[in-house]
């Protein structure tokens, strides 16, 4: 896999370097508590820094925000995606993490933007007439 090859090269250059698949990522998570714990462990073990809160101050430092608002309870705090976007934070669906690890080349973030339809931000989805994505359902 691409990121494993990159890590091997970096470790050959500097054996003492602490690097992982997510090195350089500074992440804000917004999931239900049980799901968030698993993502936190995965990202930390891969070298990411997981920021402790959803405060606007954190947006200045963050590089990525992952959220699944559909699974949050009404009383769970929700991050302000519009504010994060103002600070150039990549606001993505959690599926991006798995695809980033599995796919040979880094997946295009455009396919993982949090969308208005799920109440998560201001990125636009591709038009419904765009049939280039094989995962979309066919219209009969």
C-alpha cells in the first residue's frame, strides 16, 4: 500500500522518526461517544493529533474534521462545520479514513465532503445527473 511504502522510505531516512499513516493530521472528531473512542485510537496510533474539543479556537490548528451527525443523540454537542470551513479545515465523512488506508492512491476528498443534505456544511454534492460514480443507484 502507498502509505506503507512511504513510511518505509521515511523510516530508512530517519530510523528514530515517529511516523504513521496519519502523521501531520490534526483532527477534530464529532461522533457518538463509543464510535469516537475507536476513531480516536485509530488516528492516534497512526500518528495524528486528535484535538480535545470542538471549540472555534481548535479550528485554527485543525487540518481535518470527521463527523457523523446522523448517529449523534440530540443532547450530544455538534461541531460548527461552517466555521471549520472558514478556517480551511477539511470536513469529511468518516469513510474517508478507511479508504485512505485501503486504496492504492489517496482518495479524492471531494467524494467525502460533509453535505448540506445531512446538515453538515456548505460543500455542494455533484449534480444528480452525474453518472460517473459507479456507487450511485441507477434510475430505471
